[in-house]
């Protein structure tokens, strides 16, 4: 109940885009979506299915949670890729600076006879 209450409070803070398209589009075909709606509208006969009816309100929470986890993983991968690129660029810069310092030393010293 606490999670549902917090979700209601957070709903007011959502952007318009999140209210209109809060999640990824369904990958189900139209006829599959109709079947799902029909099944969800029917009252369940099995005890486990009846118990699950109490948790239907958490479905939206889990969708948001999963979406946040996916975004977190994507950002971690992007950060790792940027860290690798940064390391590579630093190595190139160190090589360039070492080469520039070496070429300045060569131009200062006269060639031996």
C-alpha cells in the first residue's frame, strides 16, 4: 500500500510525455492485445490468480522499475565506453607530447661531427 501511495504522489510530478507514453509500446499484435484484455476482464477461478488480483496495481510500478533498470544499465555501458575513449585519447596525447619534447631536444643539440 505504501508503494501504491507513493506512486500516486509521484504521478503528479510526471511530465506530459510520461503521462501520454509512459512505457515502451507493446510488442503484441492487436488480436493478442484483445485476448489479453478479455482474459484480464474475466474473474479468475484459481486461488493463485485471485491472489494476484490484489497486486494488479503494482504492475505499473514494476514496469517503471524495469524501465529505470534498463536505462541505468544503458548509462553504465555508455559511461564505460566514454571512459575507454578518454583513456585512449590520453594515451595519444601523452605520445604526442613525448614526441614533441623529443623533437625540441633534437633541434637544440647540434649534430655530432
